[in-house]
C-alpha cells in the first residue's frame, strides 16, 4: 500500500499541473477572444491619401482600442461611394468619405436620388480636401473656363471625385460640356501624358502622391479655381470651404486657389455604441501623434473635428464622448 501511495502522489501532482495549464490556456483563449472584435475602416485605393490616413488612425489608436476588445484595420476600397454603401450594409464598420458624398447620400440626391441613406452617421471630420485639376501643358488649360469641351478624367461612378463633379458641374458655367472619362487612379498618369485625356480632376487632401506623379510624369500644370463660381458653390453647399493647394509641396510656383469638402469618418446608426465611443475617444486622445503621421493631418484640431458642418448627424455614442470632453454642448 505504501508503494502504491508513492506512485499515486506524482500522478496527483501531474493531474493538478495539467488542470492548471488547461485553465490557463482556457483563460488565455478567452482573453484573446475578447480582443478579436474586428473594426475595419474603409479608405480608398493604395495611392490615395484616405488609405494612408486610415492606416495612421489604426496605428496610433491600436493599443488603446485593443484594451477595450477591438482590433482596427484599414481596408482598401474603390472610394467614397463604395464606402457609404458598405458602411450601412455592415461590410465596413467605419469609413472615410468626402463631406459632399456624405451629403448626397444622406439627402438622397445624385447617385442616391430617391433613396436617401438615412442610416449614415458622422463620427468626426478629418482633413480638408480640395478640388484639384491638373492639365497637360499643351492642352492649354490655365483657367477653369478652359475645360470647356476638353477630355477630363473624373473617376469611376463609385468614387468621390465623380460625385463631386456631378454635384458642381452645373454651376461651373462652361461654354461647352467636358468629355468625361472614367479611369482608375492608376491609369490617370499615363492617360494625361499620352493624350488620352487633357486634364485630371481629383478631390484630395494634400500632399498627394498621385498628384505629384501627374506633375512629374510630363509637362503639366495646376488649374486654379476662384471667383464667382466658388462664391456660388460655398454659399449653396455649407460643407464646401475655400482653400489653396500648397504649391511648395509640389515644387511649383504660385498660389493655387480652390475649394472643397472635408474628409469625414462615418459609420452606421446601428453600429455598436461601445465601438463608436472607443474609436472616437481614442482618435482625440492620440491627436498629437496622428498629426505627425501624414502632412494632410497637421492642421487637425479637436474642436473643428467635432463641430464642423457635418453632412450627416453625429452618431449618439460619438456625441456623448464629445459632450463628456466638453467639445460640444
């Protein structure tokens, strides 16, 4: 009996060790499960500022939101219109969208004529964007009026620039309509330089790698936008604001006047309030880091990000965070 007891003691010890290990592994698995709620931020194409901004957001907030059970990831997409549809369908948790696209979708105009996307909600605004037109030098497009009758790339139907064009084109007062061409961002540089198009139309935060590529690939120039047309558009649409393209960033002289919307982080009204609050709070908590991640973000200010003329209502969870922080009443 004594010998049996001596044999059983190690077995009992081993059983206890195995049980502890299993409990530990179970606890680790449970903890890991809690940190695996996936949060995607829809952005744009690889060359787009949106993709870089979404990556920057996920990078600076990663540790904070992971502690609350969320994992943030930037997702490449075709652009703003796609982002709207996929946020409300649930394929994307969040997305970056042009302010004028948010307006068109929420109000049910343009591409969303008769079917307003009332589920769309703003989280906060990000960097300003400007209507940017670059013409091939020998196309002689120096002023906005010179676009009349020209071949212009305005992006595909699901992109923000195309929706901006559709929204503002009637107010441009061109003598003859432009010839619209649908190209992906990757096709625009060669199309401009080989004569397939005369100008590229874009809406973007600066500096933009794509715009830099246009200017570097062949003789070309910015086309400024100013005067009564800007007066008319900024009065008609409060989400548009005047601005100027920072010419020094592209090593070109002069001051290129323009106007544009503000990039907006959006979500759906049905999104988990805890998730929305976590993302909104983390972005503002790490604003100083975020401003250093991309030149387009250097001007971010918390008060403007939450009080800007947002084209869709704030998500209630985001609004609660901003009230708590004293940013809104």
